[in-house]
């Protein structure tokens, strides 16, 4: 799952991008989002940027050079261990990332009663996984599914235990159940497997209490209810020919 978000300083944006073209502004705000997801720094090729921005590769160098000229981002060509690629850095995001990491290490060392040495400039080897040279980022969504916004959160979903397959309880008639499901779909509230399971559990409790689960389900279908409810006890109804309690009291008083 991606990070929650970052502060957008509107005053700085308006001031820093006044002389930039609309194309460069759009590319920069798109790139800011990607930089935030990668701790303020990416290493990639112009071809990767073209895939990411959805434009021609020939346009990317001029856009990147314009970002560098306006001092919006730090750009380094033929970066480090990856010749032919460029490294783009957001100084503010990078600084905030280091500050947060320093705070985390300070708290960790404090809890372990260790001496804290502030990280600045070059980083020790045991910190390279977080702040060292990042491998090139492939910005083509077809080759890098993690950048596909439509698939965001799928990794977390895969960690959830698989839900048990829904089976209709034996005390429910299929025709009655199908009618309820069709009513829900018509009302614009189709049943999920989890919701179906919960409703069947309630019906099972009603069945154990001596009620007819099929009649309860039919009642919900007839009234357009999305849930099922236990029948209310019928009060004040007597068998045919039997006098009501009020009538009996009147007769006993001789009125």
C-alpha cells in the first residue's frame, strides 16, 4: 500500500512554476507523486519517463532540463552505478525523509539506551538499503504493476486469508433464496459472499428459536428489506370464539 500523502505548498507552487509551460507543470506534479512514493529520489531513463508521462521520448529531455533550469528538482545524468540513466531528486522530500529516519533511529537508540549519532551527508553502509543508490525505477505500468493505480492495494489483499466459499444452508429453499438475491440486485444492493454468510447465520439462529427461516426470508423479499428480522410476538390475538381479557373483566363486574 502506498504512503498516505504529502503537504502541497500552494504558495511555493505558484511562485516556482510561473515561468514554466503547462506541459512542464503537469509533468512536475506527476513526478512529485512518484518521488514521494520513492523517498524523494528516482533513477530511471528517458524511455521510462516517456512511459510514465504518456508522451514521446524525444520530449522528455527538454522537460527534465526545464525542471533543472527552474531549480524545481535536482537532476544528475549518468548517475552512479547506472550509466545512461538520470537521477531526479526532490530536495524537500529527501530532507523530510532523512529527518523522519533520524527521528526513528533516535527513538530506537533511546529505547535501547544506545548513543545516537545523527545521520547527515554520506550514510553508513548499514543504511544503504534506505538512503543509498536506488536501482533504476521502471515506470512502464505494464512492466511494473506496482505503479498501476488500478491495482493499488492488491498486495495487501493477497495477504488476507481466503474467504470460505458460500453454501446455502439445508433449511433454506433455493427458490426462496434466489428470490431474495434477485430483490437485492433490483434494489441496487447486490449481495456479497460475506453478506450472504451473515444473513444465513441470522436465519439459522431464527430457525433454532422455532421460527420458519423461509417465511422470514420471503417476508424480507416481499417488503424490499435488505436484512432479515425475527418475527415480532403477536399480542392480543385470541382463537376464534374466545373472549378477550377486557371482555371477561367487564362480564365479571356485571356490566
